[in-house]
């Protein structure tokens, strides 16, 4: 009896260490410890150990080890344990395939809400939101807050899913379920897409009333949400309410982007200087906000300087979005040849956004030769975008080259490209 008790206590101790490894992202250490535990015959592993090991298998992408654990767990008859089953669904969805996860899900005899949530989350993480919604509608158990959170998060990530996300948010409240931090974070994305400032304020107020607002991640998201909806005062107030230690790179980047988005380049760049003084390491998103600020204010030389500092001082690799901002600011300043040199020197392929900035400036400054180069590049990248053909045709017409302008319109017709009439939309709240 004493030996059993000693082995059990040892297993509990190791399980705590294993959980610590998993919770802190030390997944290789967790798997190494699990291997030692499994190899030891001192105590039989229980249902608390396997979900931890499977979580590390998913994070470290170890499908073969996960399959081996599955075989072992089946022998021990632990598959019916909902937490073990949930871990298997998650592991197969991340490491093997969503269809494998669904097959396992269908084979589980007794599925509680945790297991259903695991499969729904697997669908949403894979971008198969329609399948997640279908599964939600056939649940034979009552959904909980985590169920709705998974659906809201999945819908918020879709281009046309924001209204549906808000609908599920209302539906969640009607079901008597309390929104939590995960709900608010998922919902804020939908609010930003819809520019729903009133709902952002509603979320903020709910967070304050329920003690959720001090969470740094939520505060950073509120800074971004207020900023992107044009409420700079609120964005700054939320940022100011955060302690110095809570102002991480996400919070600083959100505030910089908010000022850049609304054309206040001076404040955006001053905020970046403050960030540097606070010794917060900027990332690619930070510099994207800085470069956008330079672009909106026409600060071409400053943009080139920040691009250089980004790579040399901070070791941040520039992406096509960063180069697009630099090309845009150079093009707006009439430095078209420099903009073209930047495009040619890019280590990544120039995007339609980059070439579009150059083409638009070519019309402003009457530069036909570079316009032809940019136009042809855009025809390859966006063969069905009528704006590129129309813009190049107008550039030809502006310098009296009407035959080329007509040729552009014929080419547009031959390719079956048609101009779409402009439209606008409003959100009406009763």
C-alpha cells in the first residue's frame, strides 16, 4: 500500500511538471518527460497525463507519436474520457487532417460539450466555418460559452462574416451565457470590419463592469479598434490607462497605426520615438504603421531611413507591404525612378498594391514609360481588374496617345474584363 501511495504521489508530481512544460510552451521537454514516464513501470499513467502529451504533440507537430499514444490509450480504454478524446480531436486536426479528426469524433460514443467544442474549433481553425456552423446546429448537448466563442471567432475571420458574428453574439446572450475575454477579443475584429463604434464602446463598457478590461491583450485590441474606427481620443485614453509594463509591442503598434491611419504622421512618429525610449522592441507591424505615417505625410526620405533602420538596427525583415509603403511615398513625391529602383531591388515579388502605387503616380506626373511597365506587371498579377486597364488608357489619352488608349480598351474587351459600377453601404441600427 505504501509503495502504491508513493508511486501515485510521484506521478502527481511529474504530472504537475509536465503541465508546467506544456503551459509555458516547452513542448519538447514535455514530450521527453512523457517518454520517461511511459518507459517507467513504477506507476500506470492516468487520464490526466495523456491530454498534456497530446497537446505537446500538436504544438510540436508529432503525428506519429500522437498515433502511438492513441494506440496505447485505446488499450487502456481511456478514449471514452472526454478530455482525452478532446485532445485527440485537436491533435489529429492540427497534425494529420481535419477529416481524420472528424472520423475520430464520429467514433466517440459519449460526446460531451468539450468534445463538440474541440471539433467545432478544429473546423474554424482550418477555415471551414460552414462545417463548424453545420455541426453547431446538430449538437445534441447544450452549447456553452466556448462553443459560441469558436463560432464567433471563425465568422469574424471571414470577409463577409462580421454580421453573422454579431448575430451569434446576440444569440449567446439570449442563451443566458456570459461573454468572457475570448468572446470580446473575437467580437472586436467583427466590430472593426463594420466600423461599429457604438458596439466597441458597448464591449468596452461590458469589460469594465465585469472586471475584464485590465487584461493587456484586450486593452491593445481596444486601442486598435478605436483607432481604426476614427476615435483617436478613446484609443489614446485606453493606451494611457495601461501601465508601462502592460504596454507591449502590440499596444504601441496599435496606437502608432491609429495615428498613421488618420493622417497624424507627427504624432505617430513621436509615439514611435517614445516606444524606443521605453526599450520596447518594434516588429514588422510597428514599422508598417511608421511607414504608412510617412506615406500619408509625404515624408519620402524619412520612409527610406526607417526602412534601413528596420533591417539594420532591429533585424526585422521587410515584407512586400513595407516596400509598398516606400514605393507609395516615393511615387507621391514624384520620385518615380527611385520608386522603380526600390521595386527592382525588392527581395520579394512586388505585389499589385506596389505596382498600383507606381501606376497611379505615373498618371499624376505624366510618366508614360514607367506607366507601361507598371501596367503590364499589373495585367499579369490582376488580369481581371478593370481599374488597371482604365488607368493606363487614361494615361495614354492624357498625353495625346489616343490609339494606345483605344488599344487598351480593346484589350480589356477581348479579355472579357468589365468595369463594375461604384457602390457604397451603410449600417443601420434600429
